[in-house]
C-alpha cells in the first residue's frame, strides 16, 4: 500500500495532510524517515507517525435506520444524505451496500469493504431483501400468486424472480425479493394494478434492522452479522 494512503486511512488526516506530514519527515518506516507518499509499505514494515504506530485499519460495517427524505449518497448539494446521520470518522471512505430511494425508509448498510458489499448485494448470490409495503388497496389471492411466480415490469422483457409474500393486514404485506432492479418493489405493485404508499426495508440477507434504532440512528454490525455464507 502507498504510505500516504495508509496514513490517511489510519488517521484523521486527509490525503493532502498525510502527504505533507510525510514530506515533513513526521512518518518513519522501520525507524527511517520516508518523505515520499508514493513509497510502498507492507504489514511487515513498522510505520510510525509522530511516535505512534500506524497500522492498516480493519474494515468497518454499520447499519443505519434510514429516515424519509434522505438520499443514499455520500454527498448531495440539495438534500441530507445517509452519511449526514452516520457520524463516524472518514465517512468519505464508506459506501452504501444496497441503496434506498429518498422516500423509502429502513435498513441501510455502509462499509468500506467492497468485496463484502458485492457479495451481499450481487443478484447472483440471491440474498433476499424483505420490505414492509403499505399499499393503496388489498391484494387478491391471484395477484399474490403472480408476485410469487414473477411479474413483467413495464419496459422489460424478463419476469422478476419469484418473490415471497406475507400478508400482514389487508393493505400491508412483507415482500421478499432477491433482485435489485430500478424501483423494483414499486413497479411490481404497479404490475398487479396496485400502488405503494409506504416502503420500509427490514432485512438484507440475514441482517435485520435493529428495532432499537430510531430513524437516523446507527450502530456497528456484530461479527455474526458481518459473516457471510
């Protein structure tokens, strides 16, 4: 890894501040000052910054209860983002694993582990996501069967993968899907002549939103939640 990247990843320094600290001789590698940020270091090297040992930080994993009117982005000029709520250091190094629309609430996962997020969200791994869906009107038995067998979304040529439908009340269902097409849940309801009034994601794979998290609150994932089969 580049020395400047290691220093910025493992501290609160920006990349430019890390480069300056290295040029100033504040960073030692195996006891010797190294003044080039592009210098390569490995786990076998002892790297110190102002006398404090610097090691590559472990990957980070968080869950957030996304509130309404909040976008799934690192930054936005006109709107609050999930990272305005996730108040942790080096937020710019995190990304969302499984975005939600502005008006959709619920489980958001954020990490700096790209391989983990890909395994979690890639359709080929077929991890189900469960949504609590409030509808304009109740579903008929025939419409539920259609959803569970796969429906044709407007403008597409391939049926959705079979969904799992659990009726909670006449106008509220739990819908579990293993895909992530654009506005998929809303379009699936349109395909059976219904409309989504409220949409809330409860689970991604084996990870369920902590019921103790109020909207806008977050916590780190547990080791069990991080583990993927």
